[in-house]
């Protein structure tokens, strides 16, 4: 999503989004909520670097590595 799309979704301006992204402006609490909703993330994810990525990586690891091992164990043991 680019800045213009985010601005539209968050009911903000391109300038405000650009200023927030560059650190020249600090968003209000309401803007944080709107931006998080537009990005479909939890507001805390905006403050934790790569929080969503880490969660997604963990989920993918569980799906691709552990689930096949669990299924294999179940088939062998049960």
C-alpha cells in the first residue's frame, strides 16, 4: 500500500502520512487507530519493529516444519 492509499483508508492526508513516516510528525491516538485499521494490523504492531512479520514467520514455521512432524508422529504412534 502506498502513502496515498493509506491516507485515503485512514481518512488522513498524504502529507500527514509522509510526515509521520519520516518522523517529522507524531500521530494522534486517533490517527494511530485509523492507520492500524487501514493496514489491518494491531495498533501495537506500529510500534514494534517487524512484530507482524515475526508472528507470520512463526506461524509459517509451525505449518511447514512442525505440523508434518506432528502428523508423522501421530500416524506412527497411534
